C-alpha cells in the first residue's frame, strides 16, 4: 500500500514541480508525473529552463521508449509501463489506475475550484480504502 500525500494550494505546477522533482531525484527515486496531455509540453519546458545550474533528467510520453526507460523522471498523460518507478505524482482530476504499483503517491492540488473538488473525491476514496494521508499546505511553506 503506497504512502499518500496531498500537496495543497499549488499556485503554479510549472514552478512547484521542478522543486518537488529535484527532491525526488536527489533521493535516488524514479518518478512518473501524471498530468493532462496538453500540459506536458509546458511542464517539459519548465523542467528545461527552471534552473540552468541543475538540469533534471526527464522524458515525456512523446520520447522514444528507450529514452523513457532510462530517464528517472517521466512526464505522461497515461500510465503505461512504470517498471522501476517508485513515485507517482498525480495532477489529473481522477484517481490514477494502478497506484498500488508505487511506494509513494503525491497528489498535487492547484488553487482552481474544480481541482479542489476533484481532490476532495480522491481524498475520500483514499480514506475509505484505509490509506494514511499526509498533507502539505504549499502556501504556508512558501510564506
């Protein structure tokens, strides 16, 4: 059963994800970032330009399979083969299928009302399924 953590009040996933992924990568973990397909290019660009001194090696679902398999961080809109990846970061409104394959699931919740409402449903599901949930208020940390 994976550990579940909700990161609330994320004002900009493009700004928050590089910081979060840097921590995941520094811990030696391999991660999948699950996000809407139209957002993948924007987040990909953010990872390329966030910090020139410290590049975060990553791939997208559009890259060849051999690149995806070797990259410690994968940006995708659908979970496929996630072998060897222990962290799932979810930015989709729905509950990810196959989350039990991961050691840790991080749910990012933006300030938008529709994201918050969807997060409440996911929280309810996790609670009813018996998961222990950690919560982090990103706005309080940034203040």
